[in-house]
C-alpha cells in the first residue's frame, strides 16, 4: 500500500511500484501454460502477453521518451507497433524470460527517473512531456492492465485480490 502522507514524488513512485508488484503477484506461481491461457474467446489476452507488453511500455516511456534513448522494440511483431508489442508471442516465449525482461526494463526506468525531477521535460510528438505526466500515465496503464490481470488470474485458478 502506498503511503498516505508522502510528498508528490514519493506518492507517484509508490503507486507505480504498487501496480508493478500487483502484476508480479498476479503471475506468481503459475506455469508457462497457465500464463498463456487466454481470457475468453475471442480475446487472445494472456498474463504472459500483459507482462511482455508492460516491458515494452516501460521501455517506451522511460527509455525512448524520457531518456531519449534509441531503444528498439523488444517484442513488436511484424506489422504491429511498439505500442502494441508483447501481446503476441511465439511458442518458445516463457514466463521466466518475460518477467526477467520486464524487471530489467523497470530497473532501467528507475535509474532514468532518479536522475530527473518531476518537471524534467522530454520531446514527445512535437511537444514536451514532463516526468510527472509520464508517471501519471504509467500508473493508469498499470492500473488498467492489473484489472485485466486480476480477471485472467481468477479465470485460471480462482485466485482474487491483490
């Protein structure tokens, strides 16, 4: 649970960490087969896809946008954008690989954020975006996908809650 009385930066970082931990918890203890289980037809959404997608999202916002790094997509399938990357995967994709990649992107994100203030701006679509905005966007992105993950996990083995 994020602190109830933290300053703005600590609040933003704590909420982002909370949702990162929630996604990890939704995947804990599952086999690769379970991580590959789709939601409900016709949706192909899986926990494995969500984790891979969030690795791609971490990379996009905290490396490409914030740090202005040349960081190519990790999982973008041919014909899809980096924004949609990760949801589709080959038969050899594993949960261990996905989680390892996701955690590495989180570590890079934390390093990139530590060196910048909330008002730091980066170029984005012809304008400027602040680190504050990126944090808020990422919290929303994680909250949405943690909702998906909660439903996926409940369908797999009945487990609910944080």
